[in-house]
C-alpha cells in the first residue's frame, strides 16, 4: 500500500461515463414513453443486425458489430430474459444461433427509426458545440494509434518500492 489513496483524486473518466450513461438513460426513456419496456439502448444494434442478417452465432454477431464476444454474450443473455431473442443449436455442438422472437422482430422498425434519429441528434450536437464529439473521438483514436494507451501508462508508471 502506498502512503496516499490515489482514488481520492478526481476520476478523469467520470464525466465521460456519466455523460454516456445519461444519454443512454434518455434514449431508454424514449422507449418507455412509447410503451417499450425492458429494452435498453445497447440492444438496438444487435436486434437490428439480427433482423437484417440473422440468425447468427454470438461470434458472427460480435464480429459484425465489432464488439467482443463477451460483451455480445452478456447482451444476448439480457435480451433473452426480455423475450427479444432465442437461441438454438448451431452448426456444431459449441455454438448457438441467435434469432429474433416475435417481440424482438416487432420492435425493429421503431429501433431503426430511433437509430436514425439518434444519429441525426449526434450530428446536431456536433454542430452546436465548439469541438465535434465524433471528431474528438477520431482524434483520440489516431493519437492512440501513434502511441497506445498501454505505452502511455507505462511511461507514467512508477513502480512501488519492494
């Protein structure tokens, strides 16, 4: 243990996490106002993709969405609890194919409309603020391509004495 608790310093990620959580909560509120219960914003992307390309294995779905297998597996489990998807045996004993339920399929037209509205909203926000969010994210991505987060952390890391 070091002499001071580093977690008492302000968390540089906190405002970003809070902003993303608040935006997701507002999207979810749109669903609730439309009578759509149990659907979270993170479900929209996989539900829309499954409607257009499914049924897919979790691995195929994760790759098509550029998400981790673990993240999609957790999302599928949550969507299954809300009766949005089903799973059936896949091409081999280790895989399962994910498909939309009637409920999941019925929500896709609204989710596609919300997806487009959300993209339009982000473009609107980009025009209202001095620094475009999408441009800032792209600049951060490019900077991390130049020197990774890991490399940057290691440059600042001071190992505790043994």
